[in-house]
C-alpha cells in the first residue's frame, strides 16, 4: 500500500522537495537547482532523477503535489515566465515519468497558504488567506480547504488590490497604487524614500548607502520617526487590504508570511489595529497571525494537494 506524499515547490532558482506522511509529518527534504534553460524542459526530469538518486521506492508514493510561480487552471500551468512554461501540463508529463496519475498542481502562493493550513500557523483551519510579504506581495486564498484558482488562475492576487487611488506608484502589472507597491520589501523602501523627500525629516538611516526594508523596520522599532511613519503607512494599507479580504472570502485567519513578516509582533499588531478600524461585524472574529513554516510552506502545501485530490 502506498504510504508517502511528495511535495514539490518549484522556484526560479531551486526546487524544494519534501517527503511526508499523510498526517503531515515531514520525513525528509532536499533541494535541487532549477534548470530554466530551453524553456524549462529539463525541470521535471531533474526532479524525477533526483528521486531515483535518493533510492525512493516510487510504488510507495501516494502522489505528487507541485507549487509553481504562475497561474494554474485545472492543473495546467497557464504561464510561468520565470521557468519558460506556457500551457504546460505537469500532470501528464510528470505522471508519465513516475507512472502515477496522482499529480496535482497549483500556484505557489496558494500552495504556501495550504502549507500553513496543513502544518503551520493555520493548522486545523478550513478558510485561510495568506499574504506573502517579500520582494513582491503574493497571496493565497483557501476556502473549505481548497485553493481558490478563479476563472483564469488569478484567484488570490492580493498584491494587486489597488489601495492608493490618488497618488499610486506604478506597479509591474501595469496598474498604479497596487498593495505590492507599498507593502512589499521594495515598496517599503520606496515609501521611506518618498516620505524622506516630502518631509525632509532626519533619520538614523541617512548615512546608509543602501537601505533595506529590514533596516527601516529595525529603525522604526528603535523609535526613528521617519521609519515609524513609513511602517505606519504600510500597516494602514495592509489593514485596509485585510478588511477587503475579510468581507470577500470571510477567512477564519489571515496569515502574514514572507521576509517582511519577520518583523513579528511589531508589524502584526499595527496591521491588526488598522484592520479593527474597518472590521465588519460579521467578520469580527477574523484573526491576523504570523506564518510559521517559512520557506518550507510550499512543500507542505504541495503535499496537501495530493490529499485534497
């Protein structure tokens, strides 16, 4: 009888592969380099070969789950620019390699949200939204334990909620004022620099040649007024976005993950306070919490795809 689940998180640089029990216990994990040459044609074979190199008994694998950095509809990768995939049928291609039809695919942000539900901060919940605050701002929406893909695979694109309708910055998506332009790591730096130019306010960061989101967060914790103003603005827009999310999908919890979320309770409490300003009475018990799994969330969520079928 098959025993194990394989969760695979495909990134632009590395592929993370985890072996799980059906209970969610991670038994082992490893990484391989992502070969994006020739439109990513070698990636699936490299994953297959890595399993054989580790002497995995493929007959003991219940199934394989994939998280990929792009929109997915019905297990088909619509487009994944970083990997070179377009209308790419992972289920058919990888299923043929491993001789297993139980291959399931979803967007990496949705899969990370599933991971927190499977073995992280949202364990035991069924309705979860995750906001991943990194270089960009990703999102995943889980309803009744199932990822919401949407009509074209764009369900959960929280980073592109337009929150600044008047003086919004240009976003890579083509719009202006998207949440990603303010609350991502790069957005925080732009917000800080814009405020510095507008307010001509001194900061302990003035002498730094390079300013990161972490440096701004640390300066805010130390009481630097310009940095505090920056983070207050970021928290305002995040809280507003959480309000929109809460009355759209009514999650039990909203999970903040990604590098920016490492600011911990300092940022979390500010966002929660802003959220309470908007909170609709019917969603009064929605909680905002911090992610727990870090970079492993994608593997956990990909494994849960298999159980969800």
